[in-house]
């Protein structure tokens, strides 16, 4: 397995685990862990897409990663 495939597979696996945990109600989409998993998974997937030179997914995953990082950094509103 190439490095790009290994990195991309890890990234996609992280994204899918976060999505599955959200679907079954184990992980709240507003939680810090969910946001971190999205940023990490999207970042790895973006990097793998960059390695193989597939620009459409570089743009998609970079956007996803940036949005997740912004959500991580966003101050929590008082409840």
C-alpha cells in the first residue's frame, strides 16, 4: 500500500467513525471530539489527495478541515 493510500484510508476511516458515532447517538456533533475527528480526518484526506494530485478532493477536504478547525476555535455560547 502506498503512503497516499494509507494516509487517505486513515483519514476516511476517522471521518466515517465520527459519522457513525453521530448516527447511533454516541457522539454529539457539537462536541469537541466530533469536531477534532472531522478536522483530523479531513486533514489526512486532504494531504493524501494532495500527494496523488487530485485537486477536487484537495479543495473539498481542505474546506472541510478549515470549517472543523473554525468550529473547534469558536467560543462556546453560554447555555
